[in-house]
């Protein structure tokens, strides 16, 4: 049985302040909960139906606390319109970032990404393309927001997310000969640009692009051209869609 206090606590994890204070985040949905259990991240609480626990052979060792509960109890605790059979409360990991982790790798940097769905989708894109580090500006949306977790579809357990000063990072990267790319309307056509298999790709805010201070640090400016005829096309691409296109082109060059 899921007590009223536990239901209230689970609901409170919608707030960043609570997540930061408690050091945990919320995971919902059968697939993502199973990813959490298999990830090695400490699971503090697993609340699930009897059929979910039985069908997935999950025992009391799957989490520090396992609570078998009814669909009604899960519905009360859930933040989804259509809850599934399982909810997990997972400890927030501590990731340390070093220059050595970025050297010889291709990483993503996100400048002031505000939409949780966009961030979650970008984390999923990073996972698909084998990108292990996603570097976020400190004013970007929290990666442990429940909507980010849902959109990442389990990729949050395989991709390391860091919040830091991106302008400082860009300086340090270029001092160590690691190229920094950024997407700009005035940038060079990505399909004809010389792209390095190693470096950092900066993607900007949904409405304003890359901030002026950071833009001034970026030497390699690239652009995804439109193939629409005349002025009939869209003005811009969604940032997650643009990220997928850019990652595909960078990775295609090294296959």
C-alpha cells in the first residue's frame, strides 16, 4: 500500500527545490522504470502493481523500498494523464567533468534550453549517436524535471548531464585545440563545411539562439540550409530537430 505521505512526497518531486533538497528524481512508466532499475542508479522507492513486479521478476532487492500498490494509488501519485504500472524515486547521480572526458570526443553543449521536452529529446538523440556528455548552461531547464525524464525515454541513465559556464568551457576547449561549433543563421552550410570528428557542438535557446557572450567565443559557425523553394519554407527548425540533423552529419563523416 502506498501511504498518503509517500503519495504526497512523490507529487512534490515535480518541484526542482524538492528534488535538490532530497537528492532524488521521479521516474514514471514501465519501460523507463525498468531502465532505472537496470541502470545501477540507486532506486530509493519502487511503487508498482503486483503484475508489474511479477512479470518483470522484481523483488525487494530492486530498490531500497519496494511497495506493491493498486492502480488507484499509482494514479494518485502520478503526474501523467495516463499512468502505467510503476513509479520509481531515484537518487540524483554526481557526475564529475574533466577535460580528458571531452578530449577526443564529440559532445553537445546546450545554451539556455527552456523546454523540458526539447531537453529530454536531445538527451535521447545524444544517446542514439553515442554522445556521452551533454553540457548545459546553468540557466537551462533541470534535466531531472519529470517531463525531461519522460522525453529522454531512459537515455538519462546513459548520458551524463553537466551544468556549467559554457563561455568558460569554450575558452578552455579552444585553448586545448578542441574545436567548438555553433549553429547560426549566418553560418557556413553544414553539408559543405569541414567538420572534425571531435569537438563541442553548441545549440542555442529555442527563441533567441546562442547568447551573445557565448557566440563571441565560437569560431566555427555552421548552418542547416533550407531546401524549400522561395520564401515558402519555415523560418527555423525546432532545436531538438536541428540537433538531430547536426549530430547525424557530424557522425556520418566518421563512418
